């Protein structure tokens, strides 16, 4: 069958965007192309082409190659892609999973990552082997998001030795999962930190904030995974994890962990919530601006958040910034410690 008569299944019903469908058809019918060439062929801005290619790469519909220093994309054979999609009995439900996954992956700009910092792991077995290698080298922190409702015994058998070894070395282990309903296959290990959230965008592991792994196909883990070591992309994934972490529920405490604020912290937060800047809040409270900055930095460190946006999320979730402190009115000076 020639390219001109190749039957290509519509990808939109499986959650991919119209631009992804257009790019896949173009690559299938016209052959390999760079992002710039695709942009000219279909008359779509190159940035949008990049996002479409990322969608296709995440589901295994395209493969990358190189011509000199230029990345060239090729379509996976339509029969292979159709066979992967036809394994799914509920396209609408899978489409929702894809949308969350692809929206996150699109922000990584995989097409711009230099060669050597992006790697495709072709099978689940290869992925587990690579996870074991990266985890063995970890010394500081392991972050993980599990999107499954139930963790299979096979997955537990693969993950438990790795996680226990991390904890034994003093590595901080933080995991996010979906709320547990009824029987689950795996409880959090003693010494690890675990929280739960209803909507999680993608399955993910981050190793010492230096490398990350996520599924190539969010509905078929047998299709392997993508490993990325680009600092900017890894940092984006860490930000995704932290935004989820600060508002997720601690199942051992039946909700978002309570936050105890000092009188000074509460007064500063009340002023900032009322629209004051650090400088004007310091003036109203009789403090130096440096003291206000240090108090906020200390609070962020204590709550394990990365920036002011995440601080606002976690304080809002815990209802810690909506009620003024009864002990210290918002306009009452607070003595600065000497």
C-alpha cells in the first residue's frame, strides 16, 4: 500500500489534539521532517507544532532521529499506532487521562531538549531497570507520583526493594497517590512521606532533582517510558510535584496537615493578604523589611515549599490566611526581636 492510500485512524477520539492528528498524518504521508519543515508544510506556528509532536511522542506515535544537529521526526507505522489505541475499551476515559498527561508533558518542550538529555526506554522492563540504576545513585531526595487506583503485586515487588534501600540511605522519599478506596496493594513504607490527591496529572519519578522518568503512554505502561535529564524540564516537573504536594491530603491526619503560625507570622500574612507589600507591611508592624523577608523564608522552609505561590496555596488550603489573628490586630505593631 502506498503512502497516498494509507488508512490513518483519527487520533482525536483517543484524546490527542487536532494539531497532533494533523502532524501525524503529514509525517505518515510525506515522510520524516523537522519541526520547522512541518510548520511550513501545514502552515501552523512552529511552537504549536512542537506541542503537537510532544503529544505524539508521549503516545509512541512518532520517533525522533537526527540529521546533523537537527532533530527529525518520523511517524510510527499507522497499523502499529492503531493496534495500540484499539487495546483501550473506553476511549473517552483514556482521553481524560491523556489530556492531563499531555498538558503536563507539553510544558517540557521535549523537541528543544539537546541530544543526550532525552531518552526513550522502550519497555516496562527496561524502565524498571533504569529506575533501579537511578535510584541506586540517589543521595538526597526521591519524588514519585502514582496515578493508579490499585498498585499490583508485581509493581509492589519491583518497587519495595528500591524504596527500602533509599530510606536505609537516608534519602527523603515523598510519594503522591490517589485516595485509597477499600483494599489497596501497598501501604506507604515507614519513614516515607505520603499524601493523596484526587486529580494527578501524570505518573512520575524524579531522582535527586537531576533526572525524571514518566510513561511514554499513560494508558499502557508496557510501552515504556521517557527519561529526561534536561535541568529546565526536570525543574518544571519538580514544580508540578510541589504544587500538588502542598495542597494534597495527609491520609494519616485525614486532611491537609494543620499549620501552626507564630503571632508574628500571622500578623505578616494578614498584612500581605490585605494587599500590603513587604515594605509597607514592615512599616505598619514596626519591623524591618529584612525581618519580614526572613519570616516568610523561614515559613516556606518549614512547610517545604519552593516559592510564594506555593506558600499561598498551602496556607489557603489549611485556612491559615483567611482569619486575622485575634491576638494581634492587623495594624498593631509587633516588636522586632533584638
